[in-house]
């Protein structure tokens, strides 16, 4: 006989956790299935939290932002053991927090692999081979994603890594080739560069393809100042071992040699063995699980959220998608939609974040727009912190000065972006930054001077002048 629940959640990552908790909060009986012995998914085990922990440790141990001269202090020992220990410590703390949240909500966890027998029946093969049958009116698919492995790259070579195992290498390599210029590629490239690794990053028309083109150039300049070689528009056609090193062949005939290679060329949905096609779950043209505006799949009663439905592949967005899916599934009048103006953020060194439209998007839309900029090089707090690289860029409509987009390259960009996000959500104008009083010295006051810069550009358009 099948054990009956109100909700079955497949996957214990950020989407699975928050979706399960949302249903349990309203009194639903919830079961969660995941093959890992502990919950949290890659967000707390191999990627999200561990990567950001290593990032902060790399900044600290390298002396970035701590030396008035700009030169990092001499390193007394190999930093990798310290970084690994800290990574494990923080990962354990956050995994425990997820476990406590699930226990607090009375969510039953089952370790095993799920397989759909029908849209409302799931068979679970537990560790040891025992099979159990679960049944529920609603199923939330939150199984996440996995790194894509191109067929022309030998992923079985111990010196070829992906985002799941790059932090298990034992020590920072002398040289690293990063294939892929997306979020993972940029984060790891800058982390290893901070630790003294010679890093080359290839792929894509520019860094972070979804980023405003000008800001991608700013990030490339920051990377260059760290010693990272950026080769845009290059594609790797093959990788071969040459003694103790690896040699990558580029499509234009060039070769690049490195001690280790990180493959970061996108992700694919983690759906193997689930039997989704058999129960009528459709996939979109890019191979992600297809959902509607309520995150319902094409199979009755089956919803999906998080990485399994594709970009932006951000934990914060996955959580909100799952909450909205559960509210629609059960009719809870709590949360009806995911924020339309949600920020995208990359924890590279320096950080990158944006919300709203890029300059290219508003130009393509035929909108008469203007921009305002403020370099962190003129910001007192940025200078004090030792991280003066980057800038704040505002994109706004000329006719009414309504803010359309905010783009930031610089430390704590992931924190600063929310100021612009709230103004965009309220259809506010750049005057909001002019009128606001920002603490001094703070990085946030860059918003005010970016807005002043925008107003000066408007004034020059009108043939007048204004005093800053």
C-alpha cells in the first residue's frame, strides 16, 4: 500500500526545502525524497555556500582589500587547508540549519531515488534496495541540475574538473584554464586568481553573456588587473594530456596549456530515472522542464521549481518559485507570483549584480534612454576598503526619468543592488536617489552620484548646465 501525503517533494535543495516548508506551514503532510543523506542540495554541499566561503577566505588570506599599498602581504603557508576547513565548517552549519527547518515543520525525509509511476504516485528506491510507494495529490519536482559535460573534453582526467568537484583538488594549482565565461566560470576564475593561480578564461562573446556589455568590459578590466587572461569569443575543440599538463586546442588553431582545467559551460536538468516523459511532463526547446506561470508542468498535479526548469539558476529565485508553486497548487492566498524585477548576482571578485533592463535591451526596444554612472574609484568607502574597482550604472527613460535598470560591478554589489531593485519595483525615478540621504562614507552613496551624472547628461542634451 502507498503511504499517503498531501505533498511529495523530489529534491532537498533550496526549492525543495522552501516548497516543503510552505506547504507544511499551512498544515499539509509533506514527504521529501532525495538521494543524499543530508538535505540542502548543492547550495550547501558543493557549490553555493562552499564556493562563497572559499571566496571570502581567498580575499582574506590573499590580503585583497587589506593593504594600503595595494600589494598583498606575503603568504606564510599554503592557504588551501585553511580554506577547506572553513568551507566544511560553514557548510555543516548551513546543512544543520536546513535539517532543523525541516524538522520544525514536521517534514518527513526519505533518502532514496524517486521514479514516477503516475503523476500522483512515486516509487522510491531507498539505500539498500528497499522500495516504498508514496502517493499525493501534489508533487513538487525540485531535483535541480548538474554541470554539462561537452563530449570533446575528457572529463575522466583527474585534472579536468567541473563545479561539483573543483574545490576537492587539494591545493590551488599553478595554472588553471576555465572553459566558460558564465557565473561559475567567473567566480572560480577570480577565486583562484586571488590565491595566486595563473588563470585564463575562454568562451562567450564577453564575460557573463547576460550582463550589460559595458559592465562586462568593466569586469574584464578588473579581472585583467588581477592577472586573469580573458579570451572572449574562443571555443575549445579538444583537450589532450601533455606530460603533467593539459593542452586545449582552440577553434582558431591556438593552444593553451594549464595544470588544471575547469569546465563551466552550463548546466542540464537532473531528471535521469524520474520517468517524467512517461507521465506526460514536457520539456522546452532547451531541454528544461516546461512550466506555466504557476509553475505547473504538463502533467496534472506535478509542479516544478528551481534549476530543473532552467535559468537563472539562483537559489533565491528557486525558493520563491517553489513558494509560488505550492500556493497555486493548494490555493493558499499567500504568494501569487515571483518578483518580476528580481536581481541577478555573481559572487566573482569583484561581485556583479544587476536588475531590470540592460542598455542593449532598452536600445533594442526603441526607448529614448540615458545613463548615469559613478565609479567606485571616487567613492570614499571603496577607497577605505581597498576595493575601488567597478562602478554603478543607472539606465533610465529620458521622458520621465523612470529607472529601467541598475548594473553594479564592485564589492558588495549583491547587497547594493536591492536599493535599485526597490526603486524599479515602484516605477520610481532617479530623483529618488537625489532626494535620499545616504550615510557617508558608504558605497551606497554611489547611487546619488550616478543619478547626478544622469541628470547632467540630460542637462547637456537640453543645452543647459547644472552644478553638481
